[in-house]
């Protein structure tokens, strides 16, 4: 940052098992989003090593990073990042078009994904016609449509009220259990933390605590 050096993550040493439902917890500026961006191959660590699904991020070419994201990773953002000119169906279908999946297979996968989030009656709607909760459910469907091995969710409930937040979290928890997809959240929302089975607290780029939680 100009002439100053800022260390976003410092001496981080973490590993995640398949099927985890985990969260990075901490205030803004603690390094949560940077950590997710590295796992998602959107950023590359300047030092150290990040291995995602057997791939060392620093050693991948830009093309190989894109292939990793396209085939195996799902992203859920707090601002939804839906394409306004596309219908719900088309937004969810987009990742499958990038994979060049045949049309019949795409249709089956999109409808299944929208059924998971309870939005089969909205397939022809556009984002502007949906509530915030519905937009976030579309973004979950888009993230899950290719049945990724890892989903990275950056403050997914930040723009939602309590009722919609719980609906969204219950949906993601159900998909985690049914599909064994690994979920890693970035959050400081207590509503999200209630659902996590593992919480990793970050402060100033370092791990303060790492706790597995027993759920009733």
C-alpha cells in the first residue's frame, strides 16, 4: 500500500476436511476475505503455500486456476452478483455453459438446483423482480448447480433479515449434509455462527482460536 507493507495473513496454518461446515470469524480487516480469495484461486499468497483440492495455488497458471474454479469451486457473495439482464434460470445455467455441458444435462441440473432452494416457480423472473432473500437463494443455486467440492461464502447473510438468513443457512446446511460439499464461510454474523460446526477466529491476520462445535 504505497510505501507501506501490509500483511493480510500471517503464519496461518489450517487444513479442512471434506464435508466441513466451517467459518472464518472476525472483524473487518482481520483477513477473512483474503483467506477465501486465496482458497478460491482469486489471489495468490506472496509467501507460504495454499493447497486446494490437491492443487498448489502458487504453481497453477491462470488457465489452470480458471479450470479449478469452473469445475470444482462454488462462490456465494454478499452482493449476490447476479446478471440483471438474465432470468433466474439463465443465471443458474451460466456455470454449466462455461463447462460446455449438453443442453439436456444443463436443464436437468438447473431445475434440480432451483428445486433445492425452492425457486422453481421463479425461473423466468429477473433479479429486479426478486426479494433479497430470493436473490441470495438464486446465488446458492448457481454455486451448487455443478455440485462443487468446495463452496466459499463471503458474508452471505450481510444484506438479509433474520428470517431470510435462517432460511438461507438451513438450505446450505441441508446441501452440505446431502452432497458432502465442503462449505467455508467468512462472517461476523452471529446468525451464521450458530450454524457452524467449526469456527476459526481471525484477528489482524492471525488465528486466535480454532474450535470444533458440538451441535444438538
